[in-house]
């Protein structure tokens, strides 16, 4: 998995979005597929729960949460329903979340 760091990134918003996109596009094919997004979000949840030593409700795991969150991301971002996000789809989705505090961008802002 690629390392994605954006918290201290000093570039423009467009450069930041491109950095995120490239970090999520593990295979370098120019698209983010569901499994690339799912793996990243699952790792985020796993790390967050380990660092905070939080407990989850019975039946939940970082993997279940990551899977469900990735589904929600794709349902919203993959406009043409081809099972992958183009840079344009990712950029549009990311920008739509910027003005809404507490949204999914938390996963990307603290990566």
C-alpha cells in the first residue's frame, strides 16, 4: 500500500487531491478501484482503534467498517457505475465533502 500524507502538504488543493488520488491508486492504472479504497479505509480504522484502544460493538471490526465505508464512498463518487473512480470523479467527490465537517475526509486529512 502506498503511503498517503496530506496533513502538512503545502501545495494547492488540486495538488493535494492529485497526491491523494495517486496514493490510493496502488496499481497505477489511473483509477481507484473499490479494493484500493477499501484496503486504505480498513487500515485507517484498524490503526485508529489500535492507537486509541477503543472497543467496537460486538460484530463490528475495522474490516467491516472499512468495507461499509468504501461502499458508501463508491455509491456517491462512482457516477458512471463502472466500479472505479477516475481522477475527475474523485476530485468532484472530494471537493463536495470539503465544506462538510466530520465527513469521510477525516480518513484522508489525517493519513
